[in-house]
């Protein structure tokens, strides 16, 4: 494993962490929208 491989590996790990946090944020936004929609429909 040479130096370039190590650098590439760490870049991939950081990219994966970023996409995980993005996915979590998206999921939270979707859940909030669904809950808000349910309250809005129940209030009709």
C-alpha cells in the first residue's frame, strides 16, 4: 500500500461520513414534513 492509496482511502472515508450526515439530515427533514402533514390533515 503506497502513499497514494492511503490518501485515497482517507478521502473516501471522509466522503462517506459526509454522505451519511447528509442522508441523516434528509431523513429528519422528511420525517418533520410527514408529521406536519399528518397534523395538518388531522386538523382539517
